[in-house]
């Protein structure tokens, strides 16, 4: 189902090389807000070390965000040593197509990771990528996301009832 991620995890740090290898993943697209950073733009503790370890195994990274806040994106990009695509318009394919081209990988070999069903999971599914949903880092959110969270929580409850992990 287009609303269900391939995998649902606590944080990005739960994405292991073994998981990526098992699913033939060579690159990771990361959402920024509430996936890499909290509401106050603090990068998830340990994110840089996690990414550096996976880079040693030749995993590629790219931040793909719907945000157009260049200053925030550049700060996170620099801190994590990752390039980024801003104003990606997920779940539409435009930003994800740019990511595929930049990463030079087939969509099936890319994991798209984010905290929202209606942007990250659906965008990944529409683009034929492996989708990984993570729990939001912060309860605080922008208004539009706050409005969508109850429906996302309902979808996740159904997903978990079906025994998906």
C-alpha cells in the first residue's frame, strides 16, 4: 500500500549497513525537518557518526527537503557533510527525480527516509524507492504537519496491526 513504509524505525541511527545490504540499498535520501533535526534545528545526536560509518561502506547520502530555508539547510548540510536539494515538493516526483540523477543510482537501490507518511513515504513509493519511516524527533511541528499527524497516526496503527516492521 502506498501509505505503508517498507520499514518503520525509531531514528535514522537504526538504519544499519546490514539492513541496507539486505535490501540492496546503495544510497540514502534523508528528509531534514524532524528526521535529521528537531524543531529548533538541532541535529540528531550521533547522526554524523552514523553517516560517517555508512560512508565507509560506500553508502551515498543526500538531504532532500521540502524546506526552502537555505540557511538552515546549509547549516545541516555542512554539519553532516551532505549535499542537499531544497523545495523538493514531496510527495511529487520532481525533487526525488533530481536526487536520483545526482546520486546516479536506480530508484530501487535508494532508501528515502523521513518522518511523514504523506510526503516522505508516498514520495518514495511513487518514485519506486525503498521507504523508511522514522518517528519524528520532536513533538513540535509546523501547522500543516500538525494537521496531518492524526491521520498519519491512524495509518501507522493499521500498518502495525498488519504485523509490518
